[in-house]
């Protein structure tokens, strides 16, 4: 049995609701309604904003939320297992510190979402704000593991200082994506904006769509057909992450490899389809 | 089955004996390349000189060809099976993949097993060849290494699972002459190659120098199987009837008893033909190996 929450009152001041993660799915509706949330410095209860009802689900820890949650912060924070499905858009800091499980958002997410993520699978069917899966201020590392798929676009500095993991963006990949990247993989299926991978040390950025000119710290090294690419792409397709870029799944597809950022360590790469 | 009752397949007598096989560890590697020709070059090299764990460190062979639409990266490939002791296999896999697959143009190497009783490093051991320029990627929850090489990069699985396996299933083809023995052996190998999960590690799948435990000399642990050497018939206690002038052995390693049993069954059936007088098997009295494949029970 899981839990279904429906928004009954949109908060005028944003609320911080880190209790809204899949583990709440195993609570009784009455217990869930008493979960604490913060509205500014005032303490409130979840029941002030949501109605709760039992629903049949596959897993015990499954939470479904419906409503416009743009003023609800920290949804899915510290998710470690189970499943969270949101039908609506979420506020800032969504999924922060996620280490496992599955989050599906049929809407967008606000700035600073999925920072400190280290595991699990996320599907965002809308867009994402700035600093998606990036390092929090003062933190040395951004995303540390897991996979995020974004059907829409992202704001700037997505996956900044990414250490590990996978980010797939079907729409526009905002400026400075992968800046100071340490490792991991970013896949852009739409248009990649400028200053991509600025100061990246290692890691891979794969561009299956359009892109702005690369920074001068990137140098084209060769055109080749890495066996790894169709292997990776088949995995993306199996996860439903790669609706575009089918040519990348074909063996022998030629890619240009750009090494960079040479102003930093320079062991990163941008792989672009070579026409 | 009544022991006194003869079992014959197409006039070939199936002797009332058994093959004795041993516990080993095994794994499957998938090698892909830009063409089947290059996948085969890599596969043949990697599984070459891998006939016996005693002399070669491991036993290996090509299990099957893999069509592009079934391979991990959409290119033609081969599946290779390797068997041996845990420590030997760990060393042999890294050495063989490093020297024969990584060196082969356009190749990539993946694991062909999703799980096993444990894992040994493969790409994890080879990655240092990348001189700090290697990169690792997680795909489907498993780590792969991309090692820069002169034609691009070599993709290799970080670790490969090992699973408990069976090594040393065998049968002997006792024939009237060399031509009949060869024909029977070739037919057997052709049929056995249709079975998945097994390989016949000797050249062409066939052994002509079968061995026995011990020697008249002090130092060798094994020596020629005198009882089955037709040239020694008057000199030793021969196991060969008068009509037999040539013996060939087929050794089969597999992931489990059922696979080995199935391969032996189709192999023996295919080997039985005119001029093949008898089918026998090698054993050590049943005291050394835990797996006993009674020839007649294969056909019950």
C-alpha cells in the first residue's frame, strides 16, 4: 500500500517539506497528515496543505503527489528507496541528497534540484531550473551517482562539478552545463548552449543534437567510431532515456572527440556527431 | 540398464564406462570487432594455447558467433568460454585479454555472464595501460573502462563474474583407422558446437594425445595413455580390441553438468558411424573427479 497526497491549499509562502519522500508512503493517512513542514519560521503540518489517502501500489514505500507544488521545496529529499511520483511541478531543492529509489515528476523542478544526489533514477518530464545536480555552494562535488533524465530544458550550470552519474537532457541544455566537471556523463539530445564543460577536468559530454561553439579550451582530437557509444546508447534506449539520437546506437557512427578543458586538467571530452 | 546388455548406436558399441570430470570456475567473454573477421582473430588468439589447465593455465574455446543485433555494441562478435582454477583464471583472463584482444584492431570486450559466485578484475587490471588517460563509465550498473589505443579506444568490462563449472567431460572414439576416427570426431565436434555453455578446448576440439595419471619416469605427473595407444598393444595392458587402430578423444568443459551431458550425448551420437567401433571414456576410477558421466545413461 502506498499513499496519495492531493494539494488542497497552495501555500502563499513556500514551504519546506522534506518529509515528502517515498518513506511517507508507508504511513497511515492520519499519520502522514501530521508530518511537520516549515513555512518560513512557522511550523505547520502536511495536512494543512494536502489531503492524504491510501492507494494500491507495487511497493510499500510509494508516494504519489498531485497539485502545483512550485512553492513546495525539498520534495523527495534524501530518498533512499521506493518510488515518488509527482503530478505537477516541484519547487527548489527537489530530490536533494537522493541516494536510491525512483522519482518521476510530471512537471518541472526548481533551482538546485538533485544536488548531492548519489544514486537512484529520476525522470523529469518538464524542465529543470538552474544548478540541476550541481554542487551546492561550498561543496566540492555535484552529482555523485545515479541517473537523471529531463524531457524539457535545464537552466544554467547543470551538473556543475559532477563527480559521477548520468544526466540526459532532451531539451535545451543551459549555459555552463558540466562546468568544472570531475567525471560522469552528460548527454544532450536537444541544443547545448554555450560555455559547455567550462573548466571540466574529466568526464564526458555527448551531443546528439545542436550546439553552440565550444570554449577555446577545447581542441578537436580526432574523428572515430567508439564501440562504447552504441553500447551506452542501447542502455539509454532501454531506460527510455534516448528518444532522439538513434544514430548513436548504430555501430560505426562517426564522432568527433574534443579534448578539454585544456585550461584545466583537460582529460574531459565532448563527443559530437560528425556529419 | 542391464550391464550385460550392449548399447549400440549405428553398430558402434557404447562401452559401459564413465567419464570423470572436475570442478572448475568458468566465465564467458563477448568480443566484438568491426567485422567478424577481426572478432575471430581476437577470439582465436585469446583462446589459443588453452587446451589444458595443467600446461596452459586455463582451458578455453569459442562458444558461438554473435550477430550484430545480439551483441552489446551492435557489431559482430564471438562468445568465448574460459575455465580453470580461480587464481589461474584471474591471471589468464587479464593476460589473454590484454595481449590478444586489446591488441586486435577495433575490438571491445564485455562480460557474457550477468552474475556468478564472484568476480575477478579484467578491465580493472588492464586500465593502467591507459597511462592515466583511461576513463571509466557505468552502464547498466556495471563499470567499463575505455582505454585509449592507437585506433581509438578499447572498451572492456571492469570485472567479470566467475561461476562454478565442470571441466574434463570426455569420450574416446575407437575406430578402425585414422580416417574413420577423424570423420567421427569432426562430426561430433560439429554437433557439439550447437550446444551453448560448452567448449571443446583442444585443437579443433579433438585430442590425439590422451593422458593417464603418472609415468614410468619420476618427474612427469602424466604420460601418454598407453592402454589406448594402438602401437603399444603387445607391450602394455591394452584397452583396444583387435579391430581398433586409431583413437581420438574429445574433451568438453561446460558451465554445468547438464550442458556437458548434452554435449556428450549429441557428440557421441554424431560420432557413431561406419568404422567407429566403440565409444569409451576416460576416468580415474571415480576417485578424483566429483562428476561422473556414465556413457550409457546419456541415452536413457
